C-alpha cells in the first residue's frame, strides 16, 4: 500500500514515466527554502554559481533537510521501494526573461548507473510560468544514448514576472 501516492498514481507513473503535481511541501516550507537560497545569493554577491548548483545537499544543510522531508521520501518510496539513495541534487534556475530551456531527456540514460530504477523529484521553490506543456514520454523502451524523446517547449511566448524563477 503506497504511503503518499494512490495506487492509480503509482500505476500512471509506471505507464507514463512521470507524475505530477504532488503537494509535498507547505507554502511556508517552500518560502523558507527559497529565502535560504536568496540569503545565500545575497551573501555571496549574486546568483548561485554553477559549481554550487550540483550535489548541493552536501553543501547546504537546508537542501539536505529538503531531500529528507517525510512527504518527499514517502513519494519516492511509493515509486522505488524503501531503500532510497539521493545520488544528486541540482538547481535548474531560470531567471526572469531568460529564453533558455532544457530539452526533454531521460537522465538515467546518461548517468552510467547499473540500474535505471531511478526517479527524480523536481521541487519548485517559485511559481512556474504558465504556457509550458510536457510532451508525454513513455519509458518502456528507453532511448539509445544521445537520443531524446520529446521535450519541454513553450505553447506561447512566456511572460515572465520580475524575479520569477522557474
């Protein structure tokens, strides 16, 4: 019996390869995590640098706290079972009016792990822009390395709000 997700949500995840949204953090918890990131950026003189954006859970205690949040762990356990390892954390910060994007890809293809029995938890700490569509990806037949299967793309030109990070 799943701890957080319903049986139907777990089944849908296994069929589609993704599931969202999950309300794992309260608005006050999200605001606190965002404030800690912004405090760090203010203290370091600007946006978090590339070398600090990866494996951040070993650098920042508040990110270590986030990845150990009971609801996040419960959702991961529903998908993967009770033996969970956080292998990496990464910030994907998109500043307001930044036209960049990340093409859809299947991370497990590139990680070089011995098993593709992995899941990623994407945690938004600011409102995401409207107008983006997720192209459905079926994970039953993973692509060969270097091949992408769908992508995120704007349905219409984005209208970013000042200070918005998505």
